């Protein structure tokens, strides 16, 4: 089974810092078959970093956007349409708990963003959380996409910075698989080098979604290398 490691920089790093990160990461990361690494820089870095990553030639690594507009190109001031980032990224993160918490996004917003993402030929990474998992997952039923990744990220693990116990993650992954069968399920929430093995070894998971620990190139490379060794 293919494994995924996603690094989400959130609202951090400018172009120069991003280039430095990738340069350092390229020197420490050991690519292996079956492991896909996805990094999500900020919007302002995407154009520059997409070219720089191609120059570095890092194997099995793709970029992702951290969000996308629920609307197509047009008169939507401040929005970034999926068509506008095609060619810079392969993936788009949709419905992150922070988008729901701070920007009050709904399950329908998630479905609209996924539809725009798929129409643009990009691959969605849809984030879900309890107690809204059922509505978040069922909202995706009408969208045909073979490349959907589902990232389970409990709010408590992000706000309290305490990872959810592996047994509870297993329960959530099984619940997700009942609604969205055969979709890769990832876990995200307070993951570090020290605890990453407890989660990537769970057979119900297809990978991990890393936030703060992805900001340091060495830590993120160690996480990726650990996952690679467990394949």
C-alpha cells in the first residue's frame, strides 16, 4: 500500500525561507518506492517554489495548495481559483479544521471546493473531524474522484497539542472507511519524530498529515525517512 506524508506550512515562510527549506530537505530526505511526500507552502510561495522543486528533482515529492476558492475564475475578489494554480501543484487541501474554526466554512463549502479542484485536474486532500465527519463525508458523495485523500484531524489534537490515542484514530479511520470505502485515510494532529511510528504502523492508515513539525526541514525529513523505513 502506498503511504503519504503531508507537510502543511500554514501561514509561515516567505519565498527565501521556502527555498532554504527545500534545499536542506533535499540533502536529508531518502526517497523510497511507495512513499509520496506532499508539501503545502503558502500561496505567495507556490509559483517560485514549484519551479525550484523541479530544479532540485526531489523524487516522489509534490506540492499542494493549502486552500482553494469554491468558485471558478471570475469576479471573486481575493479568491484563488483552482485553474489558477494548475501546473504549480498536484494537490489541494480542503476543509482544514482551522478553515472551519476561523473562517466558518461549511460542509457544502468543502464539497464546492472539491468540485472545483477535481474539475481543474487536481487531487483533493479533504480534512474531516468529529462530530461533523458524517456530514463532511456524505457531502462528497456526488463528486467522482479516484484520487481523493481523506485526512482525519481531531480539533483537540491541534488546539491542545496532544495527539489522539492510536486506538481512537483506528476507530475514526474505520468509521471513515464505512462511508468512503477504499479511500486512503491519513491522521494529523500533534505529530512529531518521536511519535510518528505509533501512527504510520496502523494498518487502517495510509499516512500522516504533519503541521508544526513540517516547518523544520530536518524534522520533516526524519519523519519521511521513518515512514519510508516502515514500508
